[in-house]
């Protein structure tokens, strides 16, 4: 999940269809202060190499422009 410069939020997820559907439903509400006006989703083939969840710092906020390590 990442914030885009135009104010949108983008995320890639995969998992059991029911879990993905719950995440998409949550995206319509968003966190408390969110103002959600649209949610788009696209079904693509899963990637078996994506098995973990990790949080990477935002280079724009940390001053580190080296990108993911």
C-alpha cells in the first residue's frame, strides 16, 4: 500500500478471494479520516514469490532516496 502524489492510495494484495474481497470492502470505508470517492480493482494472476508483508520507509519522508533494499 502506498500513497500517490495525487492523493490516491494504491495497493497490491493476493490471497483467498474472500480475504481480498474483505480488503476491497474496507478500502471503500478507509481509515477514520479518509474521504474515499472511488475504489478500482483488477484481478491479475497471483505471484508465488510474494509471500511476506513488509513495511518499507517512504524515501520522501526519510530523505533516503536509495529505494528498497
